[in-house]
C-alpha cells in the first residue's frame, strides 16, 4: 500500500458541510435518474472521479482557471497509489499506451479522422 495525497477542486457554493459529508464528487453529465444536469459540461475524459495527485498547486491552478469568477474549494484525501482502480496516464506508460489504443478503437468505431490531442502540463 502506498498512501498518496489527492485533491479534488470544486466550485464554491457555500456548502462546505455538504462537501465534508458527501465528497468526493463523481463527475457526470447526468443525474442518477438519467436526466441531463442543468449547465453541466461533458467530462473531458468521461465520467468518473477527477483528482490532482500530490501537488496542491495543481488543484489551485485548476480552481483559478475554471472557477475564477465563482471561487473554489479544494478537498484533500488519501488513496492507495497501487490500487487497480487507478488509471495513471502520466506515471504509468502501460496505462497510457492502453488509453491511446482504446482511443484509436473509438476513433475507428466513430469513423473520426483525428484523434483528440492530449495536453499534459508540467506545473
């Protein structure tokens, strides 16, 4: 087991108690009843939990970039970095290669000419 600090950046909605009781939050375009959330954006890597690994500065950067006008809250927790549920696109080349392979399959299935570029920021 390798415990690692992770951070989730959320829009500030004056709901700190709710965040403490119900976080972390799953990123989805739909409510549990399958209706589309009002004003929601499609998660860029699909539905799931989005965290910043280790670097609090990255979580702050996301808050300043995405939630600048409304403010943001950063939540911290720990996870096992050796978990089979982790899909590490930066530190695990096998996971990255698998991701690219799956993206190529989706591209073929959808008959797209381009594969969406991935940008990695070293902040």
